[in-house]
C-alpha cells in the first residue's frame, strides 16, 4: 500500500539557525557603533517589553540599543588588553552577566543617568511575576463586563453567575496575595480588572567612553537579578534579544484522521 502523503514529518518552525555569520555580523555592528558613538553603557532591563523598547528606540534615534549573547558581545569588545577593540573595554566585559544589553550614544553620562533614573513604564504582570499587592474583588455586579465574559471569568476560578443579564460575583474572590508567584489565571484576572503590578525599567550598570575612561555605576544589579529571577516573569518577550541561540525545529507526525 503506498504511503499516504499526509503521513509525513513537518517542521513547525520557520526559524533559521543563527551561526557563525550572525555572530560575525553582530561583532561588526558593535565595533561600528564604538567607532561612531562617544559613549557606551551596559544596561539591565526589568520586566522587559518589546513595545517599550521600541518606544525607547524611537525617542533615542541618535543612539543605538543592541542585544545579543553575552559571550559574543564580550568577544566584540575584547576580554583582555591584547584583544580589546578600544582602550579599557576589557575592564567592562566582566559585567556582561545576565539579561543585559548595550546602549551606544553621544549623550553625556549625566543625561543618560538622569533620564533612566526617572524612566519607568507600568504594565500588567505576567505569569511568573511576583504580586506586589493584595487584590480582592468584592461580591456583587461586575458591570464592566458584558454577559459573554461570564463563562471566561468562571473558567478563571471566579464564582460568577448571570443575574438579569448582568455578570455577578457571588462571593468575595481573592485574586492574589502580595508575594505570590502569579499563575497564568491570576495574571489574566489582574489584567481584566486593570491592576498593573509590573514596571518596565532600565538600569545602567557600567559606563565607558572613547577616551578609555570607565565607571562601574551599579555592580549590585546582578546579585539582585539572581535573587529576584522569578519576578521577571515566565513569559518575557525574547524576540527583543538578538541572540544567536539555534532554534531546533519541532517535528511532528501528521497522520490520517478517520
């Protein structure tokens, strides 16, 4: 019996592998930025979001934000005096640890530090974030929701019903307690009830300029990142990172259905 055309292996991803060529291009781009910008900052992001990073890039059109695998970035900057691309870059590569990126700019150190000291964007927490406050929904009509939302709220764990076409919570419902690691259901409810418990922030770790001067702005951020790793969320948007991880195709057998 001939083999069915439906019984075949199909790749469920169109992601191409990023190998040597990608790494070489990233190294070239980093070194080009070093040639065209006066200052380099190593930055760390908390509760990273593509939307906010895009807005930053639009505001800082004369600057460049770059993300990649830390080992490749270190190779571009130089790990020792012999291999460093410019003077004292090897002094800052030890701080390429964790979820960090590079900011190339001609703005002064004071301008950058002052801007990011004030900059923060509130957002909805995601699954894996740590709750920052207690949230309880009191029993009664939930007039902000249409009747079609009632099954979804019930599916998320709330004791709801329809009374005269109005979604009604039959008893007080605790969405989360401060310090809880949020589940997908809790994160969804917080968004539905418009409780923002996450903040996108950019912290400056290290400063370097074209004269070879460098300064460790905050060396404690990595320790804080390790202690609060869960607070970054299980669903952080990784497309903002131009990493060179090789995505292996997921394959699945498609068989005839009777």
